């Protein structure tokens, strides 16, 4: 399978194919998802919550993101790899956004970056795109600024808020974003918004009527037990499998049924004289 490029990704809109995206944070998971045929891997700043143990995505640093993005790139052959710009890495100035955005491509092997926000980040989006860094936008529920939005709540529920979201999506497209993640938005608004922009809209908690779907891998595999958003479907329960596997290991080492002969090395000489 060929490597998916930003151009391929953009051209998937309207092709009839639903674009698939999952988060990944390390090489072995990236390899599995890539081999399963997922179109794009987002090294999300959700890293902070599902891997690093922070309470939100706010504390995640550029160095943490780059470390994990490098691992994902090493494990990926086919999927488009998207580096998520952490809070504080693109808000100070356009120069700062370009300096940090280029690091995802140069140092971590990502194909593009994602950043959160609408009109207020368009100067940064434009600067990045002009500097050669393809950008994916992210509007609706934006976890880095969830405090300002009143918490992790559905967005775009009033006519005014819906108009604002449509304006943000169009502004991002005009600024040069090649795709937009739309999070926690009523399904009918997603349908309208997806029709109003020419770039792919990738939904998470945004219903079925968009160009693609994304989920946090730990949520869909049932690996993150702290909380599960309403929009998540758990396709398996790996937390349970892991706990059961570890309990079996504990029992077997206690009763010495593991390691068995098949897991042990035999001697070629008699070492009993060593006693
Ligand atoms: O960081 C992340 O995982 C994300 C997804 C929720 C889209 O931004």
C-alpha cells in the first residue's frame, strides 16, 4: 500500500469513502493500526490524559508531543501522520506557530499538524501553510480551551453558536487548512457544515454525516477507564483483558506452573558439582 499524502486525504472528500482516523502514541500501536488499514494516525495531545496521566491536555509540552510523534512515524508506513500542536505552542505569534509546526515535520517525521480554534488561529494557519506545513483545523469542542467553553459540552446548539462554527470552518478553509476536525456538535449541524466547506470534515461526536471519523484509540479499545464520552463506542475491552491476563500470570508464578519446560532452557552438561 502506498503512503497516504495530504493531497490524497483531501481528495477523499466526495469519493464515497469514509476517511478513517485514530489516535496513536507509540510505534507498536501505530504499526497495528497501520496494518489494519486506517487512513490517518493522529498523535493527539489526548496523549496527556490517556498515556501521561495528566487531568487535561493543557500541560502537554512540545517535547512530549515530539517524542511520541517520532515513535508513531517509525511505526507507520501507509497512514497519514498528524502531529497535534499542544496548548501554548501556536498562540503566542505566527513565528512561534511556524517554529513549532515545522519541528513536527523536521524532527518527528509527521506529514502535517493539527491545531485547535477558529478565526482566532487563522493567522497561524496561514503562516504555517505558507511555510510549507499542511494544517488540519479543529473546531467545536476544543479540549485545550474547554474551560472557556464551560467544560466538555456539546457545541453549536444555538443558532448563533451554529453560525459561529460555520464561519470558523469557512475561515479555516480560506486560511489554507486542508481538513477540519469537528468535535461534539449536533449531527444535523455537522451535515450542513460538511456541505459548506470543500475540505474533508472529520467528526468525533459529530454524527455520521461528515467525510470521516476519528476516535481516541484508548477509548475505542476500552483501555481508558477514567471516563467514556457518550460519543465513544467501545469495540473491545482491553482493560479487562489486561487485568485478566495479569491475574493469570500472578496465579501461575505463585503456583509455579509458569515458566514451564517449554519456556525454560536446559543444560548440556551436568552442573550438579557446582552445588
Ligand atoms: O488529541 C486528540 O486526541 C484529538 C482528538 C480528540 C480529535 O484532538
